[in-house]
């Protein structure tokens, strides 16, 4: 019996070796180790609504039903689009929520077995999906193809596209033709990771804002950490800072962060600035500090030491004899502040203080007292010179956060003026942080509801590259065709590099309220590297309760805060035994 079993095993092994020998080279183990794999998965989603149609179309509602992605010979229950003497049909599909990915089209069998030509337009707004590529409203194929003419197969399947979208328009291009569609499904491409952090309060608008910020960043966690899934699908290091704050609050550790930080470092030899912008190299330092604080990975931090030290020395060289920054490269905070040169100067002076302070802390952790002392000496010089923010909310926020001016003064004189007007999606996070430092939680919550809530009121399911409260006047929603007499919030607005439809409506830098609500309403602040110690200090303001969770390297921290009749807050807190909770 034993001999028979051994013989069978030998036969199996021989057959296995034979199969492996016949496999293509990519299956060779040495090749597989060097091959790149993807961290993302694909899910297939049917549209939820037909928003518009024209021409000869029958059984369009078929497309709203769940599919299986397989063409078949039944010929039943198909959507028909016919072009004839009266015209060519088109329809506009709404998938209900902003997605990253492409489109899967499954066809039936028409009379002649040849491909049929269709035009596909994907849009982040309904109006973008209806737009042509032309200069008036700036619909483009920059960074990702969203407007393309393709051929679909007879009785088959085609997968196209890789962009950010919610709406899809399909036009039948060929004349005197009938196109039979079994399915049109979105290919949703994303990292299949759990939402470990959470936020729930007595204000449903704040709950939705927190979740929308989390989802916006999740969509941008692709091959690398991008700032936008339609346009600028690139690693912009400054944009990463609020995104990483969101990742820390929602997902915990994810390798997309160090992978992106390392890419920015490796493609930017000094004395160059990351993305050509001095502040972006400084944001790299601040992200490294925040990432270490949350994850406590000293081995990873040590890998940054050589570059970090040289970058800190380069920054120290950019201080003149009047203790003012003299940074070269692109002098940039964010686009809405880009024409306020005095405000930018105030912001750059503040960023020097913030980054050199973080750098000094990191150098002490890395046992480099010499560089830490150089940073400390530079900081004492920089603090002797305080520029005027020139009414820039961006500049005032950074001056407050760096301690160059009292946060209360920055808030009273600049940040609190005219509510959330002159806020921006990127630097709004730092404006909120400065208001919290000033103790103005009431004002910060009002700003969140007004500014980020304003995007939601216009149909947003992700937060945008830019937003201006003035745009809301007489504006149509992004999830409907713009009514006569209304402004197109997407096609009619935007500025700088994002005019009209080029404007990204899913930009991770706009997610600031998500980590802010976790830090200041739930009151969760990491105070020792690796989340070894966390301070809990909630600020409910007008909320009756707030509860949520926070990911640490050891498991979830959970809190629930309830406002009592006497105004005091009752807190229930639980967490891993490895985390010391300060309350």
C-alpha cells in the first residue's frame, strides 16, 4: 500500500513539473518575484438611473439591472439603440456615486457580425459627460481618457477607460445600425481595505462630511497616493499631507503612503524641490513626522535620515541676514492664494518654522544632535521675523500653527472674517486647525458645515479640487442637467490650472474635515510615537453626542462622548492595553 501511494505521489510530482515546464515565462518563479502586482481590486456596478436619452432607444431600463459580464445567445431582454433617418440615439447613465475605474460593455448579436462604433464620454458631473472637448468649458482628456470613440464587438465584451467618473454618455456613431446592449457596468477599481476609523454624531451633515472626506482619499489610494482620480493622477507631496492625516484617522497603516513618500524622494535629488515647490519638500518632512508619530516605525524613519539631514541643511541655507526666508523654486501655498505675494511670504516663513521644528524632533529620534541643534538655532532666528499675512487666510493659518502669531489674533483678524468665504479646499484644513488652536470650535464647525456642506448640497459625493461659496448663487447641481437660467457649477467655474470641466471633483487634499473631526470633536490626539499614548479631549460645542473609533498599531481605540444636562461631557473610552490613554 505504501509503495502504491509513493508511486502515485511520484506521478503527481512529475505531472506538476511537466505542467510548470510548459507554462509561459511569466510564471517562472524568478520572473514572478520581479513582476509588479497591483494592490487594487475590481468590482462591477450597474447604473442606478438613466438621466437623459434621445433618439430610438427601447428597453433602456435593462441596463439598470445587475449583470454577470457574460454575453450569451438567449437574445432576451436587451437594450436597443437604433440609428435611422431621424437621427442617432444617445443616453446618459448615472452610477450614483463618484468612482475610479472604467467601463464594461456587454453586447448582444445583431444582424451582421461586425463591430459597431460608439462614442463614450465619462464625467464627474452630468454636464461634463455631455460636453465636447473644446476650449469654451475646457473638457479635456488630460491625464486620463474620458472621451473616446471605440468599436464594440458583436456578441462580446469591451472594457475601456481608467479615470474618475460618475456619469457615462453613450452615442451610437454608425448610421442605419442597431446596437444591442446587455450590460453597461462601471469597473470600480479601489483598494479593498476596511474603514477602521469612524465618526458619528448628533449632526448628520457632519457625519456625511466625515465619510465623504474618507471616501475621497480612499479613491485616490491607487498605485500611489494621488491628489485626483481624473486629473493630476500624480504624487503631489503637499497634497499628500491632509490625505495622510485622513489615512491615519480612517485606515491606519497603508503602504501607499511610504511608497509615495519614497517615490517623491527618489525622483528629487537635492538641491531640487519636490514637485518643483519648496513647500512640498517641507510637507515631506511634516508627513514623515506625522507618519512616525502614528506608526512608530523607526526602521523606516532611519531609511530617510540621509535625505532628511541634507534637506534640513538646504532649508537652513535659505534664511537671510534679516532672519527671513529666501526660498527659491515655485513660491506656492495653494492656488487661491497664489496672487497674494505677501501672504505667500508669511506662509513660507511659517512653513520654515514648522518643518525645521519637525526636522529637529526627527533628528533627535535619529540620534543626530548636531543637525537638531542646527535646526534649533535656525528656528530661534526665524522667530525674530514675523511677516504680515496681508489678509490671506492661508498665510494667517500657518502663522498661527507655527506660533509666529497668537492663534487668537490670527482667527479674530483674518480667519473668522466673513465665515468660510476665502476658504480653500486644501488649506481649509490648516484654517480649521488654526481655529481649533484659538479655541474657536464653534466657528470651525460652522465653516465645515457651510463650505464642505455646500459641495454636498450641490450633489457632490466626493470633495473637489476647489470650491468658492460665491459659486453657489443660482447654481445647478452636478447630478442633473443644468436647468435653463442656472449656472453650471462645474463647467462655468474654476481657475488657474482647473478651469471648467478640467476641474477635478475628487481631490484628496480637500478631505481635511475628516481628520479634524476625529482630532477635535472626538478629541483623539496621538502624543507618543506609535500611538503609545493618546490624549482624549473632546469638543462637542452644539452636538449632543459624538462617538467613533481610531486605528492604532495595536487595534482600535473607541470613544463615546455625551453632553449631560449640566453641560458636562460624559466619556466612555476603550482601547488596546498597549495604548496609554490620557483623559
